[in-house]
């Protein structure tokens, strides 16, 4: 059948719970939960197997910029109220949380997760935080605690500097203090404000990629802790502010999108051993569609997606930047995207046990439903959870307050 005759792809499910635009979506707990954050500061944790809310709380006074995970039970939220907050949200406490959705006007005094850390940060840039695992080897006792899940792995966080909006702060959350400022990176070039950040650490080497209001993007590298950052890459592929960026899982390149219509792929020079700034972008693509943001790369590194001001979500090949799919369901602009992690069969995910194979997941649940007793109910629930974990979800947050769930590639 010709592709022109195929019906347009439709979302598998639409989550309707927010009364205002959704600015952040994030999969967590081995793809069993989806976190969504809106312009009023509300966070909703959705059970993906049941497509129902399991925890709702007001995390910020104003819009949520982004959401991240730290270990199996810690959530990081970044709000326009200049707060970066770390919450403890394990599945064991979901029963004590409110489930009334923001669209139903819940009380702002409803129970919220345990607030572990809070930090005042610069949010005038509209730039969300970036995070990565700390690459420095940990002491033996710390490794044992991390493996036993009694202590989360150490992470590094990058946010815009509170004084110089064109600079970047690297923060280390610790147990006995809130955050320690490790260093401050500045572009040393008139670029305007930092608009997007990405960070990765490999052993003692730390790399920070930044996108700026001027359309520039740069890579800064710190070879050892305490050393000065060196700018190893600088380019201006965009004529408008950079809106989003992401490092590929291969750790050898990153991609950017902006308010203009260009999508670009860039080198990470430290990984390739190139210590010069005369590098150029790997590839620039003029998509003819301005205003693509919320760029996210899937965990297998094969594809990435952007949310468009024109209400469309575009999926690209991470290797060639070729447009693979255009998803249209929302009637108004889209703001954010998120991919579920792609698991191979038999792989143990973040503390949730072994994921079953695709064949086992897709078997008809009627055989289990026909059984009686709590064992049968438990089996059905386990199959539903396993199917939700293995689905190649793409979540999209939009100005209409809805979150669409797509199953692609």
C-alpha cells in the first residue's frame, strides 16, 4: 500500500490531567511511571500500566521547567520559581499521596513527597538543568551502598550561573550539605544567555556542552578535578537562540535545535582526542520548520525527537538527521518530549526485576484472567507492568495540557 494512503499515526493513549500547558515529561522507575509537570507547578506521577495518577503534588510556585531521576526513588524538579528541588518518591509511599488531578483543582496543601534538597538557581534564561553520573571512581564502601540501593549514585548538575547568565555552574549534591559549587564555566565570548545545557563525565574528565541566545554552541572540557575548563569547540549553526540539546549515548557527538529551522549535529572533541577549536558541525539540516524544542535522544541512540511550535512532533535519525516521522495530534504547540528507555529482553532494570521478552509480553492476558484468586490478579498486573516497560514510548507535552503517548520504532 502506498504511504499516501496510510492513515495518520495516532497516539496509543492521551493523559488528560493538567489544566494548563505541560512543560516537562520524564519516564522513571524502569518505565513504570511517567512524571509530568505543568505551568502552574504541579507534578503528576502516572502509572503507565493503568494510565492512572498515583501521586499529585504542587512542587513549585510557577512553571516546571524540567524533571529528572536520581537513583530508583529520587526525583529532581526545576521550576521557574528559581528552585531546584530533590524529592524522595518511592513506590512504597504512593499510597499516602493525593491522586486528584490538577484539572480538578486539588488543594495546594495536599501531601507531597519528602523534600530532601532545595537550591536557589537562575531561571531567567528558561534554561533547564542538566545532569549526569559522576565519573570519578567511588570508594569501596560507597560502591557497596550504591549497589545495595541504600544510597543513590553520585551525580553532577549543570545550571546557568546566578550572576553571569552566560556562564554555567557545576554542582555536586552531597549527603550532609545541600549542594557544593564545584566550578563556574564562562564562554568568554558575547553569546547572550545560556539557553540549553548538556553534561557528561568520564572518569576524571568532565564535558559541558552549552547552547546560547546568539545561536552559538560550545563544548568545555575539564581534564582533571580542579583544573580550568578549556573551550575545545565553538560554532554558530543557528541564527536564533538554541532551545534544546542532547548528547548521544555513544558520547561522541550531540545534537541541537533552535528557534530557527536548523537541526545540527556536533562533535564532542575531548572524546575524539581532538584538542583544537577549528572543528565544524558534523551535519546541518534546514528542516523548514522553525521552533523545535524539547529535543530528546532515545537510550539506544538511534532516533531523537523534537516538539514543535507548529503542534507537530518530528522524529529524526540520530545518524543522518533524516526526518523519519511527523506526529500530529495536538491542535496547539508542543513543548516537550521524552523517550522511555529501551530494554533488551532479560535485562534487569532499575530495581524492578527482570523484564520479560516481547513475545511473553504480547501474549493474550485472557489466560491469566481466567484463573482465580490473588495469584491470577498478580500475574495479570505483572504482565501489564512488563508490557508497559517494554513499549517504546514517546511522550509529548503540549500547550493544551494533554500528554500524548506514542509507540513508535
